[in-house]
C-alpha cells in the first residue's frame, strides 16, 4: 500500500469517527430533551422516564463505541 492510499484510509477513519461522535451527540441530545419534556409534563412518571433514558443512552453509546472501534481497526489495517 502506498502513502496516498494510507493517507486516504486515515482520512476516512477520521471522518467516520467524527460522524459517529456527531451522530451520538445529536441522538443523546434529542433523547435528553424529550425526556426532560416528558418529565416536565408528567412529574409523577419521572422514575420510569429516567430509567428508559438511561437504557436508550447506553444503547446509543454502545453503537458509537462499536463504530469507533471499526474505524480504528480499519485505519490500523491501512
């Protein structure tokens, strides 16, 4: 593999990691906004909403971590 293709692999990995982080930040931000709005509308359901938010945020972070591992492995392969 020559230098140009290795540089393009690193660029692609960087862009992929950046997009994964941006997508996760956007998803968790929308999740938190919706959860806070739901709690504000019905404070008695705050415990149930909070539990659901934690599970959903964990799933988003897990998918993001998986995407980052894939981009790092692809960059190391180059």
